[in-house]
C-alpha cells in the first residue's frame, strides 16, 4: 500500500459572507468491521476510523462518532455558515493509533 | 388437405414470428455500429441506480478520486534514481492524456499486446528503478486511475494494427467459450442476457469504459484484469494468470467490442 | 410490489413514535431499545422534521449514500445538537453520530453507510430544546450478480 494517507477535501471557492457552504471530506481507510472472516475462517480484527472532527480557527464546528457501519473510505459532508476567512483543520482518529490531519483555507469575501 | 397444410403453414409462421419477437425482446445485439441508430451498446453506468450514477459523476464524492489524486502526485514524484514520470512525459502529462483510450497496443519488443497498466509497470521498472507491481499494485493502480481520468470523455480507440487481429480473435473465442463448473460463457450473460437480471442485479453488457473502477463489492479500486478474474471465479473456473495470453486476448477483444464508447474516467460500480 | 410501497414513513404524534403503517413489519425490539438508549429520558422520538434520504433499492450494501436534513433555523436558541443513524439488522446497530453547532447554518449531513441486508434505517435528531425527532426508511438490498467468493 502507498505510505501516505490520502484524503480529499472539498471547500467551495468564491464564498460570500453569510453563505452556507457544504464541506466534503473523504479519507482512504479500509474500515475493517471486525465481523469479516479471513480466508481461514478467523475474524479479521476491527480497524476503523472512530472519530472525525473539523475546527475553524480552533473552534469545533463539526464532529462525527464513527462506527463500523460507515463505508470504507469514509465520506462526510456537512454545512458551514461562512462568516469570515479562516483555517479549517480536519482530523481523523481511529483504531491502532490511526491519526490524520488536513489543513485547508476557507476564503470568504 | 389444403386446410391442414394451411393450418400447419400458419402455425409455422406464428412460431417463426414468436421466435423473432422473443429474440427482439431479449438482449440487444452487439457488434460494431453499422449505422446511425444501430449502436445498442450500453455502459454499465446506464444500468446503475440514480444514486450511484450521481456518486460516479461527482469528483468531490467519487471514492476513486482518492486514487486519481494519488496518481497525480506520483506522476511528479522522483524515484530513488532522481527521475520521475513527469521528467519524460511532461509535468501535466498532456502528451499521454489519451493513453487510456489507445491501449492495449501491440508491443513490438515482446510481440504481445501491452495494456496501459503493463506499460506503466514496465516504464517504472526500467526508467525509475521501481519494483514490479502488477496492474493492481498500489502505485500502478493510482497512476492508471489518473490516466483514465485524463482520458475521460475520449472514445475508446480500436487500433487498426493487423498484429492485434489474432489476439482479438482469440479473445472473442474465449468470450464465447463455456467454462467452469457453471459451464457459462461470457457472451451468454453479457451479450444474450444483458439487461435481464441475475439474483436481483441487472446484467451489464460488460464494456470496459470506466477502468480502473471503484467497485463497491471490493470496497476499493481495481483493474479490468481484476474484474475479469472475479467473473471467471464467479463461474467457478480457474482464472488465467495476469500476464497470460488469455488475459491479454480477452482485454484486446473487450476493448474492440467497446470501440467508440466514451471513457468515463474512474467509474463506480456495484 | 412497487418500491415506493417499501418506503416506511412514520407519521402521527407522540403516541405513534414507533407506530407502523398497515401491513408493515414493526421495527425490531433491539432497534427500539437502541434508539431509546440514545434518546435518553426525552419523550419517545417523534416523527417529523427529519428527512433521511436513501435509495429504496440498493445494488450493493457496501457503500450506500445517505443524507439527513433537519428543519432548523440553526440559531443559538434553536438548533440541532446531534444527528444519529441506526440500522436494524447490521451486526451492530449504531452507524454514526454527528455533532452540530449553530455555525453549521443548516442541519444537513451526508455520508455512505454499510447495510448487511434489507432492513430499516432510522435517522434521529436531538434539538437544543431536548426534543428528539426521527425518520425511518425500509431499504431493499440486493447483491452483485456474480459472487466472487
């Protein structure tokens, strides 16, 4: 497997003050449920993302508690009212010490 | 006597008409387009639900885009020997933007067809000193995804290369050959019964317009070779090796069968 | 049976929190219990205000797009605090819990979930005034034509 964790963040451009925009985030993760048998019949251990958070300039604006029933390569979309430009920090945590962080700008005119 | 012959004749005519109707009502006949309105080919995209079609179309939601972006990054990345794909092929890859539409091609060096994934793999070994990965290796898959994305909207080309003809013919023979414990041939489902249902799912015609594909069944991206392997295992036959002549022949045939159809980029399929 | 008839939309007031329409399978006791556990001491979840959008017929249960929209002004005084999704017949009933704030501007979320089999999926919203609202949908899940094994 490629070593870098891949994530895809979509933040709309040309956002005006007061607009409510949709932020979309996908992260590459197998989301192994812990219920599947391997080729020898034993259970493949659980390995999932358990928490997703988004902060705008340090203030939490969205979070998700994630269970195995979320599909592989988990995708979340949520709304955000754009008041002023700022920095969005998106973080994922999961089993086996999984941690990933993406930073992107929200540009508001 | 005349009446009996007439009745028999009428019955035969009726049987003929019914047979013709049932044939017309079943899967569309396939083959190269023979004229305006004659192309009855459908992509698997058309057989999907609106929700999955929307998922494929939206680059901000299509899970395959994870690989496309990775492929774009790999294109620029320098290998241990200091070289990169971009170094030879250009930073934006414009010179290879139609590569996904043109492969497989006949490779004079090996005297066999060469798929795009095979070429990427070989190029990386020869020029970047990277290890062999196979079509579904992590980096080859990502680069294949990026090139498929670049070729989105282009028609699948049918190279006129006469050297590919025997491979095409062999591929078509395999397509029509029954195999496995289920004793099924590809064409029985994907030509004759495309549009009908198997276990609640619509049987697609099986055109490779969107490879590599994010298949929900795999929860991952995979190559056409992976899909063909899955199909062959599905009829309980022994799959061909990835670099076997049969695998190459089938791919050449399937591409020819789909010649002219539009490349979808990285598709989503159930 | 048309697909539309497979969609179960709970209607009615508080007394029909888990009421069902005519000739429909009731939500399983385990699901009712899981939902009540999440809803807490609030009155039983009421139908309305929440809309769970999910295809009634799913070709593959591995990745099912869903979206949940809740009618709410999303002001400090009146907003959605949490949106939760449960399934009825997955090995585990919890799917995801979203935490919202007024800054979201709209109580709308989307994700992709896994469905092990045909079953009910329930989306619930907990509002800032403590009330809990829900929407349940009955989903048919089919499989890929060729099982690779």
